[in-house]
């Protein structure tokens, strides 16, 4: 019998994180065979002239692609 050890996730729901495309808030996460994936919600920009397509923009990112925002007291007002 083989036992595999899985490290717990580095980030948690509601945590603000940074990534190459900007920053966002962790909304969910899941374990994939080789690493953790995080669903990150990005803040909405100004509404374009043609209107918005959806209410939010989310992307799945690997744990290696994100880092915590140093100032955790800072809030993203457009996501609240």
C-alpha cells in the first residue's frame, strides 16, 4: 500500500493575493494531482460603454503562480 502526503494549502478563502495579472481574492481552492489550484476573483474595472458581460472575473491559478499581498489590512472595495 502506498501512502501519499499532501501538504495543506498555503492560501485560504477570502485572502487577498497577487499574481502576474494583478491581484484578487481567493474564492475557492481544490487539490489537483500535483498541486493546489485556487479560484481567484479579480476586481471589476469601470463599466465599458457596451455594458458588462458578467458580474465578476475569476480565474483558476496554481499555487506557484500567486503570492500573498503583504498588507493584509488593505481591502479591495470593488469586491465587497
